[in-house]
């Protein structure tokens, strides 16, 4: 099948490469010239394990190409995916301007039946918005043609446009940054929201390779599909905020969150995933999607107590490490220097959007401290983010970051951080102190190493 994907970000590029891998012919279009130039030069603009090989293989097989020309891409394909960003406005509502721009572009260049598939995470009602925007664009173009009409060619063009048919459907994405390629090639389920028989039949063909392997397609109405994506993200964020609240209680009551986790995870109704206590969730999805759903609920005069609490717990959790640091140093950290391990919001990604590390670093800098940070892949993005902050420097290894620091603060649970050399840590830091936002080490190890170890939901070791 011939497919165009709008947006070459984490979702668009992975989806495009996956569809090409399934044997389809795929073009990607973006408005970001630098990204498209990089992709044409064989460079992946962000870090995602396995994506470089997947893109390269399909480029070489001539199933995947990149363009800055939306007209060419729309005319090429029968299926158009929208995978552009949907950030938040200040009030939490979704900024749908990129979606609307794509819809207008489709309206301008549509040249026959197109199935338009929305993959971006968007509030309920956005499929209708895309449909109406395309129709309005078609109508505007037709009327401007009519006003300027002075030839039979233009009349024929309008009539031709009137015959144009299209469907807009919802097909939300559930991949996770860090395992996006595996998630996309082996999805647990595919959600399709549509009431068009034609669209559903095309979608079943498009994803035939998946259904053949037993991966279920769940067909539903458009609004339910749109809301399913928010429900999934809010459920996951709920689990994280829940365990973090339990961790706070565990500390106050002298209990241990690791033991509690083991105790509840063995209940099959609860399970082990997403119940690790830590310094809060970040990323481009959970915070924005929860805010967006709260905003949507309020539009309908519904006040969602639980969603509001999830975000409130998380905001507090992101400041917890700094509170611990302040308590330890008697509320004055001016002139102190810290090593920071981990900048990305989770391991295996270079995405630092809403990362707890940013809250930690911004807060300690405001309080007069400096830091040297290390992350295996997120330093380039972080250098841009902290470009105007002289108090933040970066190290090329986790060991180099420790040199002459007063303490180590751990913000991300990268695998390599578990493999710590306590001897190097003790000789590099001015005092062996770790503030661990990801509970990487056992309390027994900390006691045996004779270090100060302050983690989340567990007794501090002094
Ligand atoms: P991103 O910011 O990485 O990429 C978005 C891309 O869209 C950018 O390259 C941008 O230049 C491009 N774009 C903007 N306007 C365009 C236009 N008019 N035409 C063509 N391209 C245009 O975003 P992302 O992380 O890939 O997320 C995309 C959507 O998918 C969001 O709605 C997000 O919530 C959702 N989502 C993200 C994830 C994730 O883990 N990142 C997972 C599931 C769903």
C-alpha cells in the first residue's frame, strides 16, 4: 500500500519505518528542514534503539523516503497518517495547530480518495476537527476558484474536487520511547476508531501482517478510540503516583517500599509493572495528556478529582530529591557542587521533556549550587536546554561527573548506573553521599559500603 506519514518525530518515524518493514511504500513529510535533511543523509535525528537499522534497511529497499514537499507526498499515497506533535497550552488544553495545518494541507492537495489516520494523541472530537478542516479548505478553494473563474479548466477542477472522498479515523499509538521499535513491530493491540466500512476494510489490510500473528485489532467508535489513549496514559500515571504516595507513607511509618512493592506485585490483580517508587514521571506524554483530559472534563463542568491528584502527587515527587538535599545540608546548598546521573526522563531515550532531572537541576541552581551531569545519550538535548545556565556542566562519563562533587544525585535508572564502583565514588566525592531518585541500590549495599544513602520510600542510611 502507498502511505504518507506527516511528522518524523518519535511516533511518525518509527511508524513509517515499521510500515515499510511490513512491505508498504512509505513517504515521510515534515516541516523541519534540518530533520528531513538529516534523514536523507542517513542520520536519525533522535536516539531510539534499533531505529537506525530499521530506517536504513527500508531506505535501501526503496520502501522509505523523506520529503519536505507535502503536495508530492499527498498525491503519492492512498493512506495518510498524521503523527505531528500536540503540545499543551498553559491551561492544559491541547495545541492542535500542527494537526490543523496538516488537515489544511491535505485539503489543498487531496487528489482522490484518501484514508486519513490520526496517530497523534488528541482530545476527543479531533477526528471531526480534521474532517471539517479538510471540508472547509476544499470549500474555500472552490469558492476562490469560482470568484476567479474565467476558464473551463478551472470549472472542471472544481467539479473534480466535488467528487473527492475521504475518511478520517483514529488509530492511537501506544509505543514507548526506548522500546519504540519493538513496540511498533510487536504491538499488544491495535485500536481503530471508525464507523466507515471502507476505512475499516483498508485498515485490516494495512495491518494484515499483525493480525496474521494473532495481534488483536479492537474496532470501536471514533470517540472511544480517542479517549482510550488518554485512559491508558492516565492509568499508568495513576500507578506511578499511587506507589509514590505509598513510598511517602512508608518513610513516615518506618516501612520499606521495596518490600511493599514485592508484596502487592505478587497479587495478579495488581502485577509488577509501573509500581516502582521514584522521583516522579516525566516525558512528553503523561503530564500533557493528564492535563489535557482534566481540561476536557472541565469543559463539560466535570471536576476529575483523581486526575488532578495524580498530577499533584507527581509535581511534589519531582521536588522530593531537592527537599532531601536541603534537609541534609541544613537548608543551605549555596556553593555546593553536585554530580547528576541521568538527564532523560527514563532510560534508553534522549528525551528530556518534563524530566525530573530538569526540576532537580533548576532547583539546586536557583539555590546557588552547581552541578556536573552525565547521561549516556541525553547530553546534546540537555546542552541546548541549559545553554544559558553557567552553573551546569557536563561530563563524558559517570565517573568523571563525580570528581570533586559534594554528593551524587541519581535521576534516571539507566542500566549502567546500577554497575557502580563504590571505591571510585568514595575517592571522587568530597563526602560519600548519594541521593537516589530511582532506588538503584540495596540498603544492605549502602551499609556495607559505609556511605550515606538517601532513597525513596526506604530508611535513610547514614
Ligand atoms: P515529536 O515532537 O517528536 O515529533 C513531531 C513532528 O511533527 C516534528 O518532527 C515536527 O516537525 C513535525 N510537524 C509539525 N508540524 C508538521 C506539519 N504541518 N507537517 C509535517 N510535520 C509536522 O512528537 P512525538 O513524540 O512523535 O509525538 C507525536 C504525537 O504522538 C503526539 O501527539 C504525542 O502525544 C503522541 N504520542 C507520543 C508518544 C511518544 O512516546 N513520544 C507515544 C504515543 C503517542
